[in-house]
C-alpha cells in the first residue's frame, strides 16, 4: 500500500514537471511576441 502511494506520487511529480516544462517553453516562445505587441 505504501509503495503504491509512493509510485503514484512520483508519477504525479513527473506529470507536474512535464506540464511545467511545457508552460516554460510556451512562455519563453511567446514572451518576445507579447513584448513586441506591447512596444508597437
């Protein structure tokens, strides 16, 4: 039971990290565009 909860916790952490990575890449790609729009 304990091992199962640990495994699910690790899976959740990995999912969270991949989501965060996607969000960071998205932000990194779109921040120059947003800045360009603000300064036009």
